[in-house]
């Protein structure tokens, strides 16, 4: 970004309450600890911390200016004037942030790629970023900052000449992705999958598909939509996104290993994987084919589900002109984000698969399938916890996960949280001889595992973020 105080006042419909300043803001933050020269500090009110209490600290750190929705006192105005900084008063800081991002979007010369999905969003976003960055300037949403604050922050981080900006979009309900697309105005859009995440709010998978398809509706008619051909709701996404009616070019891709000729002609993938195999740690080797050619690579992420995520990145990369050999190298170099199938080795000689960041029945299934591929002399231990936001589907979703855990060949299953009682019940039904223990919370899970994990064992840790199983992973690794 690059805005002077006058432009910020105009874009945000604000009021300058300090002396005119010629200083230009070239980056944005709402964390005063990150403030410094050239920074615009946006004072966001929070549940525990109010950014307005830190405007002075940001100015002292050299910030170019600040946006606030409260009239600053005379001392703070004098402080800003003394620093040569500016303060702009607006009606709503979040709306001002969105307005700035929308204005900066007009200045971006490169391509904006937006993606969403029930699971795999952050992993796919990182793979798309890695593939593109191997050939051009590319930035992407940091961590999982995929909401009404994170999307504007991603756009504002880009330079005007950045070749590609990859924007992850989360969703809590109908209309939210549409609002985010109104700011980002994507040139390309992708839905990783339609699962059961947020079914509590949207009622059905068709409702989820309709909400996810808002990302396709956000495309102009000259945009490009990427659709996973093997997704159960691919047709719904095309229909709800009005892709055919609007003449939006649609690229179908697939990473399941299925023969592309087996798909309907109008949904036949032009980007697909074949000859998929797995090593003893579950890392896949496969050949990908796209309009630019074919290449074989060993992916740096474990599990069959990550082949699908990788093919999404290939689809985008091919459209952006990245050579196939460059894409293969980028996929081989890919590494998991923290808390997402992050393989960690404990000093005591066992392995922890830290997948504790979040979970829903679909991502649980994918993680357990990847876990089942792992070889080793020791045991497989699964520590699985509550999944949130499933509503009336909660019992069925937890039971499905319990049955899958038993089928995955785990030797010990630790179920964490009240909802996971359904998981335990189904696992016992599927395998009466399976060693299973139920505990109420993460701390109890740590205690249950003490002295039970031996050298050579592999431990999978996964649940919704609210269950707090990151504590279990940290304590195990030590």
C-alpha cells in the first residue's frame, strides 16, 4: 500500500485532527508492537485489548499515522504533531480498513486469486503461494487471517506491481464471502471442497455449497474459476456460482488419481494426477498433467488429500504460466504449516503428527487416512477431540470419526471432550478390542499419555481449535 494522509481522509470519509503531514504510509498494522516508520496504525477495538490505548505507543515507534474512531485528546494530538505524524478520525475503523483495501485493490497490477473451502484452505493457499512464488512475485494471506480483517490486510500488504496476491477467505455464514469478494474483486477463484464445516449455521451441504459459491459469483465474466471435479458437490458449485450462465471460464482439476476420461465431458479435468504412490511416511509421489505438460514429483506434505490440494496449486500455476518443472520443485519443497499435519520428532524417540489447529469430519477422515499410511516399528496412537460447529450433525460426525479411527488401525485411541463420547462409542462398536480412553480435556489427555508413549510410536493429535490439543502436541514433543 501507499497512501498519504489526504488520501486516507478521502477514502475513509474521515477527518484529519492533526496538522497536515506530507508523510506517506506504506504498510498497515493493528498491532502496535509491529508499528514503525512508514506504518499506518489502525486502532481496532477488541474483546480483551482496545487498540485505541496504544495509539501513542505506535506514534512513539515512528508510525506515519493512525486511524481511530474516537476523538483523540489534546495531548495525543500534540504528541502526533510533535512526531510529524497524522491522526484520522473515522466512524468505524473496520469499515475504514475495508475502504482502504478496496481503494488499494484498484492500484494492483497483478492477479488476485481467492480461495475458500470447508477444509484444506490454508494448506492449499500455501501451496498456491509456493508454486507462484517460485516463478514470480507472490504474497498470500498470513496464517489463517481469512476474515473481514485479514482479507483487507492481505491486499494492503501487496506492492502495486506484485504479480499475484493469494487471498484465503473464511466463512461463518451466507453473504460473508460475497462481502469479502466485494473488497478483493478476484480475477481467479477456487473452492477446495464442500464438506460439513459450518453445517450448524447453513443447515446442509447444499447450503454450504451455495455459500462457498459466492466466491465464483465474485468473479467478473473474464475471470477464471477452478473447480475440483471429484468433489461431490462440484455441479452445485458450478450452478450456484452461475459460471455457465455468465460465461466464466472454468478449469476442472482433480487429484484423486481417477482416469480423467471417467468424468462427464463437461466436467473432465484438464489438470489431474496419476500414478500416485506413498512411501512409509505417507508422502506421495505422483505425476501431474496440465495443459502445459507433465511432471513427476514427491510432495513435501503427507496424505492423499494433499495430492488434491497440490493439484489445485498446479491448476492455478499453469494458468499463471509457471513451468511444470518449477511447479514440481515447489511442491517437493512444500512444508506443513504449524498445527497442520506438522510431523515433529520427540527427544524420547517417538513421532508426533501435530494436526491440532482445527478439525471437522472431512479433515479428520483425511488425517486418519494419511496416518494409516505410516510405517514403523511402534504403535499408532490417535488423540482426537471435539469438533465444533456441527449442530445436529455432531453425533453423526463424531461417530463417523470414531469408526474411521478404528478402521485406520490405531492401537490406542484417546477421545478428548464431551462430544467425543460419540466418537468413543462408534470406535468400540467398530473394534471391540481397541484400547480406548475418554478424557474431559487437553490437560487430562496429557496425563493419560504420560508413560504410555514409547520410542518408535507415532501419535496423531487432532481436534477443533477450541479443544486446545496444541497443548498435548507441545507437551509430547517437550
